[in-house]
């Protein structure tokens, strides 16, 4: 069953998403492996009965100092099937929306879509688009019951307008999303290119998928027919389960960078050299789709230095990379030369997404605690 509008009846009970304003707290940096010690300031941690993991984060460019933190529950290990859905509650993701995140007194609330069971399932990534629009995707093979073998999942387009996102949908609306394309399952990372086009790490195909929503449909609608999905470097990426592999787009060079977690490296991909190849499987009417062969691939960071690269943030000519295995942050130039290494002193397995704030400081997501931290190092 491919749940469309009928999915309004597919979600399980709502989780307790009450949240308290978060006080600031610090953690000390530590030295090691010839790295620069840094101090972290805890900007946000969800105050809920449910434990959350923070996978990614991004600043809202339309609201000064507003940071969005992608939160997902830990796997329940229980079945999520039509007959027995005891584990389905662990699939729904939420957003921590932090006001004044760059200040000494940030406050946070949790917002959840009315059909997050489908549209924000096990989210790994967020990428801001134009104005109020942003996209997310998640680490799911299907966005329906998990005894459905159809790989029916992919990026979603949203509005950050507070009168839309997180508001109870009307009866005729399927959540509050603005668009969705279902051909990128086990999505591990996401980056904005232009307009409503995004690059996504397809963990099932081991590829970079260029997803273009084109014009959004009405709130909670389901007409995706103007969408496009094109698949690049198929089979060349490897997902590491439970660790996001983020993506960054270099508009100045028209390159896509991807944290290839399973191979312990960072790739630079030039999609301009690709030509149309075979068809791809698709599960809705699309304007165009297919495999794109021949994209130029360069190992920007070779295996060996990084163990499990996860977060990526491009700032000018510097690419910041988090290593989930070591909780170190690396800074490379766009040729792959190592410029610096920062030691967060967090436990191994902590670091995931990374972004730069309007205060020219780095912010990181904590997979273990669900926190968002500010790195107290001013960037050049």
C-alpha cells in the first residue's frame, strides 16, 4: 500500500513534544592528535520524555538567529507493520526551533508536522532553499508500513512559515508539506542547489540524486507530477547506518561534496560532465527522471584520515567536516588540503551535521544527546 491521502490514518499516537526554554551550558574542549581544542556551548537540548538524536541543523535565513535542529527518535527495535505497529512511534521526526541561537539566552520549542510518520520519518538532513522554503529527508526504505518492500521514500519540501509548519492540518490536508518525491530511500544527506532543486545522498542506490520539486503544490497536497529525479555516481557511495552522510553544494564551482561515510572519504562531484543513461524506478508521475552517467568524481579527502565523515559545511573556500567516529572537526580547502583540526572533546559517535551561523561560528548536531552546540571559534 502506497499511503497518499489515506496516510492520515496511518500514523500512531502523538508523542509528548512539550519543550522548555533551554539554559546555556558549556563543555570544555580538549587537545589530542595535534588538534586545536575548542569550547562548546550548548545552545539547545530537547526537554521531552522521549529521547532524541540530533542529526542536522540549519539557520532560517528569514528570521534572525533562528536555528532549526532536526531531531529523530532512536530505533525501537519493534515491528512497524500494518498488523503490529508497536515500533512505529520511533519513526516520526520533529524539529527543534531555537530562537536567538547566537545569543547568551536562546529558547527552543518543538514543532511536529501533522503527518510526520510519513513526511518526516527518521530525518537525517535539512537544507534551506529560497526564502521560507526548506527540504528534509530521512533514513527510511519506505515511508509506509515496513512490511511493504517498495522503496518509497525521499526528500520533502516545507514552508517555515509559523502559520503552516507544525500547525494542525485541515481534514483535507495530508500534513503541512508542500511537495515530496519518493525515489530517494535511505536518504543520508541533502544540499540546496537553486530554486527548488536539491542534491540528496541516496543510501539504497549509493548515489547522489538531484531532486527538483519545481512548483510546490498546495499545503498538504499530493500532485508531484512536475518533479524530476536524476541519479548520479550510482553505486559509488556507501551508507553507514544511523550516521548521516551530509552533502554540500559549491555554487561558485558547480560542485557537489558528499561525506561518503561507508568508505571513510569525502568526494567532490562535477555533475556537468554527466550524460543521460538508463531509466530509474519511480513510483509517481514525474516530469523527467533517469540515471546520469559520467560525472567527474574526485576523492577530495582520501580514506585513512577520516574514519566516519558525517557533517559538511562549506564556508567560502573552506570545507568543514565532522568525523562521527572521533568527534573531531576538520577544515579542508577546496583542493582537499588539511588546514586545521578541532577537538570537541565529545564522546565518540557524537558529531553529525554542522552549519555556520550568522555570527560566523560553527554549530554542530549531537547524535547522542540531541543537543545543538556552538563552537566558540570565530571563523576567518
